[in-house]
C-alpha cells in the first residue's frame, strides 16, 4: 500500500477557489468542507433544519430492512394492491367493497401503506427525509450486514406470525418487488467486533419471533449508540486506536438516585460528549487524507499507523505527504490566521504527528470562525438523538447515560439467548459486550429488580451463584 495525495482531486472535491476567483482574497475561505466524497465516516450533514434530524430509530427500520432483504419499494399503492389481491382470491362481487374497506383500514393510514409484520416493513414508502436513508445505509454498512442475513430473513418468511390477510397481502406484494442494485459508496467501519455480536443478536431475534417494530428498533438503538460512542473514542486515539477494545461507559438505572462520585457520572456521557464534539473534524480530516483517485483505497488513522509501523522507512515519506495535504488545506482558510500557533503534537511516529497536527488545524478553524455553527450542527445530529433515547437529565449532575426497565428487559432477553437462565455476573458481562456497564450500586439495584419480578433463581441459601431466569 502506497499512501497517495492528489492535489487536483482535493481541489475538485473541496470546491477549491483560486485567489481572485469570484472575488476570493487572501482573507477569504476558498473551499467547502465536503465529507463523504472519498471517505464515508458518519451519516450526518451540515444542516440545522430539524426536519432532517432522525431522533427516533423506528423511522429507520423500513429502509434498513429494504437493504437487508435486497428490495426496492416506495410503498404500496392501494388500487394496485387490491388488483393483485383479487387475482389471488375467490370473492363474491357484492362482498368486494367490504373486503376493500377491511384491507384499507388494516394496511393503510393517511393513504400510505402501514406494515405490522417484519415481512412487510420494507414495503413502507421512503421518507422525504434523506437522513433516514443515510442512517439506515450507515447501519447496514458498519454493522456488517451481508449475504447470510439476506438469506436468513428471506428464509424465515414462513415462520413469521401472520394472519390470513397479512399472508395474502404479503404474497401479492412480493410478486411486484424490485431488487436493489445500488452503487452507493459504503461507509467505512472504524471498529471491529461489534458486527459479530450484532449479527448474532439479530439472528436470535429473527429465529425467536422478536420481530415487531419495538424489538427491531431496540436492537438498532443499542448498536447505533454503541458504534458511534466507541468510534468517537477510537478516532480520538488516532494511529494508536484499538478497533477491538471496548471503552467502558457507565449507565445508571432510570429509577435510581445518583451522586457525583458514581461511575455513571465520572465515566459516562460527560467524557463521551467531549469526543462526540470532534465528529465533524474527524470526518473532514479523514476526507482530506483520502484525496486520491483509487476508489478501492480508503485509509483511516489506524491503517496508516500500521503501515508505517511495518514499513518504518516509509514513515517520513507518508508524513511529508500529509503535511503537504495540510499546507494545501490551510492555504485556502484565509479567515483563520493562527495555524502557526498550533503546537507540535505528541506521536509515536512522524506520520501520527502529521495526522494529529492536520486534525488540530481542522478543529481550530471550526472552533474559531463562523463555521463553529456548521461544526455543531453536524455532531448535534447524534447528541439530539442521544438526549431523546439514552440520556436522563440529573439536574445538578447534568446528563447521565440511562437504562429504563424496557431496556433492561430487552437486554436480558437477548443476553440469555437460547439459555433458560444465566448467572447474574455472566449477565452483566453480556451487557458489557454490548457496550453497557454498571457499577456495583446499579448492579445491586438491578438484582433487586429481578427479584421483584421473581426472576432470581438461587442455587443455595447463601446467595452464591444466583441465576436470572428467562423473561417471557
């Protein structure tokens, strides 16, 4: 692998303006910060319009399942569906109006097709909010969905619970479905290990009929937050990042009282948010690093770090190319004059130092120009989602990562898998594998919660080896 930087491609992708072009002077910004051209990192756009936010992951389920099932559908037309249904059934002419009314009430709302079964979710219409598709495609990419999941979900159609009318509608719809043939550039998965866990949970849910909208939403909620939070940490570690190591972020139970010295306050959202604030700077830095014409090549920080570690003689060469990238970039940022004051960062290699300095240049011009609003509008897409789903305002303590009773029940179901019961300590380890950490105080309260639900099975009177039984 040879690291490449192509200045001509940079100028094209970043809408570079020459001095004097359209009045552009030495004090002007002469480019546009465009992520996602050569390196797709996050599914966000710089747009403050709230209609383009995705706060509820249930909105993403239909598009996500379209991708998993490999079908293209922009909803089902009532008249076309009725025509197909009439071809498949023998019905008296006088009963057709009643039949049409029943179908319309069951499967349509405000003139749009409404699915109540996993087999039909994918046939709901596309939203006008393109952010929904972007997020669905992002999850499809970074969670590693592939041929196995495609075949699995299609093979389980006969096992999914359906009533007679749902079965008729399903058969009629499938006859007119289209296969997706997308050349859309995929998002780059920064962290590893999460994909296998997600796919096992997804398969378990499909095989055990945990397929209603609430369950699929809960799974995507869990892994979306897990992926973004861990990725934010790995990116901030640059070339020293570890794709497979999970950083511990602690949650509090929704009903418990917390104090400032608890892990949920010390090692929770407060520390994570500082890293979330860097999302746009990382997206631009990685885009800058990937300005070349080889679509098969995408470099992230870790890849470049591993490359120069294995080829130490290339370290200086790669660092020089990144420094050239930086020089080309800052030449276009005429409205920020303090790049020379950015200190030399620490790094194990010259390449890592160059990457960190480029990142600091990107970050500082966002923080100290009118573009601070653009930077904020990018990462706030995730922050606003987190506030609505995973955070609770603990007043003086601020926002704290939060688990509701519904979260606990869902996590416990997928953690048990096919087992009838699981050791309490093993259950906590299963939570950890999904990015959920609890301190001892929360664990004790959770044990009491399971006891109240009569889900604790003690092996002995001493309380040793306590088991949590299956939740129906």
